[in-house]
C-alpha cells in the first residue's frame, strides 16, 4: 500500500477513538505509507455532548497531516469531503466507526469515494451496537456498513454484532493494540509526588469517563466489603463525569470508603502517573464491547479486574494477568481480596509484560492492507 486516508476523531478532538485514529495513522507513517487523516470540524452538536469540552489541551501530533473538515450533520459537506478524498486516489480509506450517529455522514462520504471502484473502503469497528440505544441506530449503521468493502474488529463480541449487519467475509479480528504513545511508566514514588498522594496507601484505579454503564458504583460497594477494611486501599477515580457526581460522593460517604477523585479529562502527558501509582486497574462495567482503558493498563504492565462482558475478558488471562468477574460487588470484592491476600502481584505483572507482546499496531496495519486487496 502506497497511500491511505484515515478518517475518525483526531486532534484537536480528544478521547479514546481519537487516540486510536492517531496511533493507527502514525503506524502507517512508520511503515512508510503516505498517510492523511481526516477529522471533524463538527463532531457532535453541543447539545448532544455531555462533557465539558470536545477539544484536547495537548499539543498536536507533529508527525501527522490532519485535515479538520468533516461536519457530521451537514450533507453538503459529506459530498464535498467524499469527492475531495476520491480525487486523492488513495489505495484505501480507513473509517473508525463507533456510533450510529456517524452512519449517515460516513456512509455518504464512503459512497462518494467508491465512485472510484479501485479505492478500498475499510471500517475499523470499535462498537457496532451502542450502549445507549436510540431510534434509527440500525438504519444509520446499516447505511454505513453497506458502503464498505472490508472490516476489522478487535473483539469476538463486536465481530458477532457486525454479522447482524453484513454477510461480508472480507473481515479480520485482531486484538486492540496497546496504547504505547502515553510515555513510559514512572516510579511509584515519582507518581505519588506528582499526584500529591501518600505512598503508604494501596491504589485501585478507575480510569476514564464516568457513565452509569461503567459500574463505578459497583466497585465502590465492593470496597466496603469487610475483608478489605484495614488494607489501606484508596480508590483513585480519574476521569470526567458524564453522570451525576453527587451520587458517587454521597455513596462514598455512606460506604465509608476512601476515594480520591480527579474529575477532569486526563491530558495525555498525565496518564502515566495515574497508571504508575496503581496496583490494580478495575473495569467493573455493566455492559461493554471493548475498552481502550484495558489497552492502557497492559501498556503500563498493570493487572486488571474486568467484568465478564463483551470483549473485556479478552484482555485478561483469569488469575494470571488479572481477574474476570461478574458485574456485582461481591464478585469484584472477591477478586480484590485475592489480589491483596495472595501476594502474587509481581507474578501477575510479569505475565502482563509477556502478554503485551501480542498487542501490535503493525499487525493491525498488515490486516488492513490485506483487507484492501492487491496493490494498484
């Protein structure tokens, strides 16, 4: 492959899909493929966005050409962008798809591109069926999926969901690569000093946006388990609240557990400190397909507790690199108790380091090249 266009959220936008879009594009660049990124000038209308801001405070990636031009709600813009990309005549266009709301926009751009039948139109499917369902979801997703020539998924759950929309056999499944673009881990002491935390405490990390389906309340209830009293455990919550924070503050008070909250979107350069201080990363989700948080945990060599939903268990070898549990407080508490009681955390860390080798961005790029078909 000589030339590729990658479409999805990217700088100046922030978030997990933006991180994926940029790291994937960077891998194409490293593999000496002429790469351009197309991202949104308008991703969500402000009334649909529950957070503080859609925009990153980080510096732009110096190694990427990012075109900020897609308006997700303007059909005339879709036609213009599709025509512009078609004129570039890339070997392939790779869409990052995660939400049915983007189906009409993506589907129209894809159809404009496919007026040149030599351009492969590929979709990396982060999520096929949304956690919070709305009218029109299936129709919007089907409109986009029917415009694509190949598909890459990162969990069996998403692959199964994709089969509800297409019978195409031009697809691949490869694990979500580790996010290796957030720097290396620092010492526990350095992380504690940076975050103004006490090194004598144990820290369990809940990282990322706080939404009801992510089960933070289940983790908090688990930490009130009598077996965990006296273990000096602090729950470190790092992420912006899309849910009512007062509910969680009151719950922590009722349960008499120690919680340290950083209720902001965490800038890229700060991420390493939160993972470096943590003994354990917990994803107690009530519902999930996959999570970029698990990719971060693996990069920073952290054992995880994940609930038994979707593709979350794919990131953990149960009782070797972490624990797979039911999304209920007693099951989560059992795993935390075992982790701190069996004193096998160092063995788990070693196992995570071994497993990390299979989560490769090069593998994703190679699979996308295969899905694109023979070079022009």
